[in-house]
C-alpha cells in the first residue's frame, strides 16, 4: 500500500474503512516516516539554555525559601522549627 503494492480499496475492505480514510494516513506516514528513524528530520532546533539566568533564578528562589522558612520558624508555624 505504501509503495503501490496494493490499491487503497484492498486494505480499506480488510479493515472495514473507506479508501478516503486511508489516503490521509498514508500521506502522513510518508511525510513523517523519516523522523521516526533519523534525527535529520527534526524541524525544531533545541532551545539554547542560558545558564547565567538559571543560576540567578536559583539564587533568587533560595533566598526566598530561606527568608520564608526563617519567618515561619519564628512565628512557630513550621513544624520542628528552631526558635
């Protein structure tokens, strides 16, 4: 069916489908089959990672967590917190 070994009506009859249902599937398979086996078909490049920005965000979140855990500990709202 992919390379013309069958007509579209033969598998359609076997699968109890209409030939016009199989035709789009065949087209999708032919367009995307190379992407299954080779990485060359990737259309989207992987995004670049800005390590400096990520380190800044980690530092910001660490600072917030330290501040909040200290404040909640002093208020007695954190279980097992030091006073």
